[in-house]
C-alpha cells in the first residue's frame, strides 16, 4: 500500500523533506519503479537533494563529485534521456554531476540520427494509467444553458476503495471552439485537500476535457468528498443528463450525491463535472 501512495503521488513524495532521510537501498527501490508517476526532471532533482543530505550524513563536503559518489549506481536508475530536452539542457546538463562525456552523449542521443549507447535507461517510465469515472449516460445542450457567471458546479462522491483523484473531465462549448478558465477544488468535510486554476480549450464537440490537480489527491473509502469547479467562459456548454447515483469503474465503486456547494445547477441527475479522473 505504501508503494501505491508513492507511485500515485510520486512528485509530492519526491519533493517531501522525508525523502532525503531514506537509506540508499530504498532510494534505489524508488528509482527503479516503472510505475513512478513523475516527470524525470523531478526524479533527478530529488536524487540530488538526497545526495546532498547523504553527503552531510557521511560528513563529506557537498561537492558535485561527492554527490555523484554517494549516489553510486543509483545515478544510472534515473532515466535522464527521457527528460524533455529543455529540462535536460537547463537542469541535468548544468548540474555538474554528469561527466562531460555523459552530457555530450545524451545531447547526441536527443539530436543525432545515429545515437550513441548510453548507460542510462532511455525508455520512459510507464507511470500510472489514469482511469475515468463517467457519471452521465448522455449529454445535451440548449440555447439557454449551461451558462457560467462565476457560480459553482459541485457534486459529492464516495468510493469503496482508496483512490487518487488526479483531476476532472469537464464539458466544453456547445457553440464551437472556446476557451474556459477553470478553478477546481476537492474538499472533505469543508477542508480543502486540493485545488488548481487552469485553462482548457474545447473544440465544440460533446467530448470531455481534462483539468488536472497539481498533485493527485488521496481519497479514503466510505467518506463523501466534494468535487467543485467554477468556470469562466462566454460560451454555453454541453451538460450531462441521466446521471447515475452509483458507477462501477473497474474494481472501484463510486457513489454520487448532491452537494449544497452547487449554486449553478449541477447535481446527480445532470450538469457539469461528468468525469472524475483517478488512479486506483
């Protein structure tokens, strides 16, 4: 169960203070994980932070040479060639822990037709596959709804197994392509657990469009949580119909009920927030 949390909330775990306190064997176990749900630059930065702490534990100066030394073979568990080129050029390549040959070879690996052999793994981690719980059986649009004037669309949900909510799928414009600003929130008994403010572009179709939290939020079973969104956009949007109070998604059962926070009409039977995007 501990590995499930680390995988799903990998970036949060890697950036936590406690990460620097783990031993070298645990570090290697984490860096080996195929299902680690994190950008590789975050993995790299976490490994360097751990190395700095390990230098202090071993009473070594925190030089780049010593950081490389204490990392040992764990260094090659970081999948540096899978970073975005920009992340590599502005981060790892200038960190000082790579040799000049390694830096040169990785740059060639990114850009050259004939790629050099590397000691670093070049296959991206698989991470976790997000699942989607869709709570409506149909959707529609009308000439006078669904409209947004800064009001809140909200729904309550509960699960029978622990999951991690990564974001929501939202409806977009029913009048052609349009951009929306979305403030999403996740609460438990009024306490804010996660929020994000972002924009998404809809193409005029009845598809749902994902909006993500910065970090996935852990959801415990048999407790109701409140999913909310405040949308800002000029265009009317699609909205869900024939909502279900219970939805089976793989091995997880979701239950839905109306939320008193909802002031824009969303409820169990219809409205916005058609999808919860989650890791199980």
